[in-house]
């Protein structure tokens, strides 16, 4: 059986107590589970891959473990359904097992040339990697490659995939490896390129997209923190920078901090990129979250109040403007009436005094002005 990466470090950070409740969110080949049980803990183990569970059970079940086929994104619902909460600790080992890479037959590894382009961790998923490669347009493929691999040649690879599938559908790992190799050769005619690194990144991008891995990680961590006891811990092992970035952003955005960070050994290929992070749930963090939520509510309440106040103020301003306009119109009307009356009066007076000269308009204006 393959020994899990950072096995001792991960289990030590869970601080196993005899009779304590622990969730292994990624059963895999069962290495972490067996170690937790050996130290006296009770375990609820999850795996989305039914084949992983079947392989584990074929090697002998562990009596102190309850095993469920399910997505760790639903960890909170599963734990409550199984009446296995609150728990003392949760472990997420986010890497694929050696068994999945070597014997799953799903095309996770670019070295398994004859395997189909499947990459689904669960049969519940309808769309596999081959479906994506043979149906998405250039921009959609480019977005997957660029977002989940950050490979600089993502656009060239997307273009080559689309042009190649016109001739024949991409069915197996070898088809995709050849397409990527051709794309890189056209981009780097005068420079050497590392085909293996690009293959690793593009296969990673497809797997992440097919399985919705990053969203699952966020949902899983959120659920884990909802069911872990005060002073309980969540231990996460990531295997590439994008995965670790998702975890770091989650920790930061939820006002937690990594209590401890451990890097994998550079001496072992499979462990080089591994990073272990520990989140400890404590009252201080809970208070921080509560205060943040309370502050948000108060801000929203103040904004709503101000908006309502502004709305009422706008109504008052409009009312005052309407009154002012009516006053101006009334004043103009009074002037016109007065001018008409004054002109009639001046005409009658001139007639009474036997004025025969035509009335001078300027005089009338001045008279009106003087009289006014």
C-alpha cells in the first residue's frame, strides 16, 4: 500500500484523542484512516470514487471506521446524516492516489496513453474530459487551460485541439498528448520546451474542470468548519499552487489563519509540491466572524436608512421647487394684470386732460416702472 504524503505530519496535527471523532474527507487507499484508528480515534471516511472504497474494503475493513461514498463538498450534510458530529478534526488530502493514477483507467495520467479521456472522479458526473475537448469552442477551452493550468501556451493548445478534432475525435490520452506536442512545436520552433510540464498542467486543468474541484474545496472547508468542535482542527494537504491558492484565499476571506504550514520533502518526486496547512477553530475566530457579520448588518442598515432619508429629502426638494415655480408664475401673472390695468388708467387720464399726442411707449414703461 502506498504511504500517503506527509502522513505523520498530518495525523500529528489532528492531535488524536482516544474515542475522538475524526473525518477523513478523502479516503483514497486508507493510509490516514488506519493511522488515526491506530491512535484511538473513530473515523468517518468519505470518497467520491466508489472504486477507491471497493479497493479499500477488499483489503479489509477497519472496525472503528464508517465509510461513505460521497463528495467532500457535502461533508456537513453527510456528517449530520450519519450522526457523526461535532468532530475533533477533519483531514483533506487533495491529491489523487497512486491507485487512481495507475489503475483507474480514466486517463488521469498523461503516461497512460491507451486510457480514455475520462478523468471523472465519480460516475455521478455526466461530462468527461473527452466531451469537453470535442465540444467546447476555442475560447472555452482556452479559459479552462489558462484558468486551471496557467500554462503560457494555453491558447495555442486550445487552437490545436479544435483544428485537430475536425479530422478525428480525440478519444484517448495519446490523442491529446500528440495534439499538445504539435502545439508546442509550432510555438517553440527555435526554443526548447518542457513537454512533460505542459502535459501535467493541461491534464490537471481538465481534471479540475470536469470534477469542479476548486468549488468543492471551498464548500468542503466551509462545511468542515461548521461541524468541527471549538478548538478542533482542519488539516489540508494540497499538491499544486492553484489548489493551495484556493485554500489560502478561503482562510483569509473567513478571518482564519494557517496555524502551521509544512512543505513536502524535495527528496521525493510525489511530495515536492505538497503543502500542509492547519486551521484551528477557536472562540477568537468565531467572535471575529460574528463581529464581521454584525458590522456588515449595521453597514447595510445605515445605508438603507440613508437611502430612505435621501429619498424623503428628494421628495421635499421637489415639492419646494414646485412651490417656487408656482410663485414665479403667479408673480408674472400679477405683473401682466397690473400692466394691463395701468395702461388703461394712463389712457383714460390722457383723454381727460385732452392729450392728443400719441403715448410714448418709453414714457409708459417709465410710468409703469415709476408707479410700480
